[in-house]
C-alpha cells in the first residue's frame, strides 16, 4: 500500500507521521512555542520527516495548515493572528522538493480533517456533511455529494468561524463584528470573563481555556456557567448556518472541546429545533479519528492529485 508523509500544523504542536491508507505509523509531535515561527520549526520538521521516511519509499507529503491556502499557487495567503505569520507566501512544495525530494500538497486543516473522517472515520456513510472544529479559533469545512467544497478561490466552507452570529456582537480579529469565533473561542475567553463580576473561581484561572471553564461550570461556578452558555449558543448558531448553507445531513464536531459532554447534545438540539430541511434533521456527531484525522487525509488528498506525483 502506498505510503505518504503527513504533517498537521496546530497552534500548540505540530504532528507528523507516515500514513498508509487508514493507518498512522510513527507519529511524532513538535511543541510550538510563542511566538510561533515557521522558520524556527522547519529544521526540526525536516529531521522528523526524514526519519519517518527512512529507507522505505514515500510517494508524497501533505501539510494541513491553520489558515487560508491559495489552491492555484499552493501557498498560504492568511494565517490566524500571531500564528506562523512567516508562512504567508512560503513555498512549501519547493521546500519539500529541495529538502526531501518529494512532492507536497498543502491544504486547510479543517478540510483535511473532514477528508480523513469521510474516508476512514465518522463520515464514511455520509456524502453531505459539514465539520465544525472548536479550539483556539473555529474552523470548518463542507462536503457535498462526496466532494470537498472549495469554491472559486478555494476558501468556500472554511470560514465558518467568521459567520456572523450576532450582528451587534464584539469585534473579531478578522475586522468583522459578531463572528462566532469572537464570541466563543479560546482567544475570546478573556473578554468574556472580564465582563463578569469578580467572584468565583473563574477569575483565578491564570490561562483560561474552554475545558477549564466547562469544568468549573459543572462544579457550579455561576460565571463559568454564563461563559459556557454563551459558547454553546455561538457554536450551535454557527453549525446551523453551515447546515443551511451546505444542505448537510451530518454535522461533525471536532477539536478538544468536542469531547465535553455538553457540546454535541446542545448543538443537536439547536439544529433539530431550527434547521429547515426535507426529512430528518442533520445528525450531530463527534469526530471518530481525534488528532489523527488530518494526517489520515493524506491518502484521499493524494488520490485526487495523482497527476502531481
């Protein structure tokens, strides 16, 4: 079976592995330290990929990246604020040819996770689906009639975190107001917490994240409960917008936050109440592949680009 080298770039770590079909082999992780810099990461990444390749042949490389990618040039055109800003315009494919002797495909991370789950995970029986990735920001992707939605410029379906869910909401890093990401993401938490009365354990969190907030909410902290309710409402609104935009039969929720017991049932209830669709409302699911989803997309992505091998 053909093997590929796969990379998944995240905000706190970068994962890489050799992938054969639905199997991840030799997974390795690189810790990302602030400020995040692609240039600082590349030497270690090259060493890991070379070790993963070893003496066995690999057909190509895939990189799942948290930003916008121009499919015509194969380069990053935008990154999340403060994350890998030197990746914009970088020639990943040229770097791979020069340093590894392998062709490389670059794709948005949410879209890669969707591809992996469609081939090997929770979406194997669904050809019309949307993915909502909850973490530092909010990512998304869509599948229609079995094909990944890319659109005219390659950005279709991946900006779900910047769907407006509150027209009078807070300013977002993107310049818009009321984006789902501005209301409910890790980077939005300090603003949400600062707006609450200073009582309870919530204000004592040195570096608040969504998991910590949800844990406090389950323990009865009133402020944490307020923040949790705001996050759930924003995520559910974003999911519903994606359902209406792409006529999905499945909503796949991924990212570390998806494991929280409240998330999928809340979004499912909201979608069931408000979705306009023929037949049964879409089913809301957690991702089945966890942190391996974007890595496992290497096989289906390269299968759709055989002419570039």
